[in-house]
């Protein structure tokens, strides 16, 4: 039985002051059956930790450099994240792939480094609108999933969370249909099975991301292979994010 996961990715939003106001309003009744995680800008992580330290809410970062320390100006290491209380990190969000040119190979190094430091990587995969329209979704997903997982020891693959985020659905207000998302989640589970075996593929958590809100979360979490959501815009509104968590 896989535990559901709702992760709120604030992206590059909320100053420390704004984050403080947010968490003053964020009062939620914890659920045993759903993990809740905030994936925050680095600067907001300490303030979030102050507010949620006595709860079961998890903390994560949006990026990490795959080395413990060194001459990597502007980067953040897994040791720094762990010291801040982060137990999750996003690897390969499409915005970083597209805007910052992150390659499958570099993302694979981040996923492996996160696992080596007992940080749960949330590996993002997804196709562009052009790839979707050209019927290339499966090919793209297989390439991205294989690149990130093939060099990881089989026994560690179940610790990776995979988020299917069709790029055309992100921030558009037009989410994929639950059927579309489930078809890709099922494909991802099959790819994981081919790489690491059935036991691992049954354990790995697969999220959907792309214009998730309080009105459509149930459509996705009602699907067999979808174990939760990576929520962007709607996680910036405390009441709506609480509602998403409660409905998941
Ligand atoms: O990481 C989150 C996703 O990119 C989804 O963003 O919910 O604003 O569409 P969105």
C-alpha cells in the first residue's frame, strides 16, 4: 500500500516575510494516510521550519547541486539541505530543464546524490505541447525515466518519487484529464518495473502535476497509479492547499 503524497512547490514565490504570514494562516489537521510536504525557495525554509517543526509536515528544496561542498558558486549541497531539515528535493523540474538547460545526465547525478544522502528525490518528467501533439509522450517519458533511474541500485529505486508533469498543463489552468495522467502514470510504473522489478514498481510513488487545484485533486488521486500531486500555483494559497490535502 503506497502512502499518498501532496507536495506544494512554491517555485520562486514568497519572501521570508510573506512566508511567515502564510504559515501563520496554515492550520491543518494531519492525516495518517497522506504525506504533506512544502517545497520552498531556500530562503523560506528556515521560517517554515520554525512554524511546522512540531508537526508531521515535511520540507523540501527545489534544487540541489550533486556534491557535498566545493567551488560551485550559487549552489546548495545535500548536506546544507539536510541541516535545514529538508527530506525531499525536486530533481529535473521542467522549468530547470528548459530555462537553465539541465540535461538528463545532470539530473541523474542529482537523483543519485539525493538518495546517497537519504533525501527523497522528486524526479519530474513530462512532455512539451509539441511532443504531446506529435504522439511522442511515451518516448519522452521513457527517455527521462530511464536516464534518471538506470544507474541507481535497484534497492534504492523505490525511494524515488516520480512526478508526471506535462509541460503544457503547468500553470495553464488546463490540467490533463485524469485518464491522460493515469495512462502516463501506468507507463511510468511499467518502465520502473522493467528497470527494477515488480516489487519496486509496486512501491514507487507517482504524482501528477499541472494545474492541480481543490476542484480536480480527487480526479487524480482516484486513479490506480497516481499517488498524489505536485502542486504549484494552488499551494500558494493556504486555504486551497489545505483543501487539496484534505481531499486527496
Ligand atoms: O511543480 C509544480 C508544477 O510545475 C505544477 O505547477 O500547479 O502551477 O500548474 P502548477
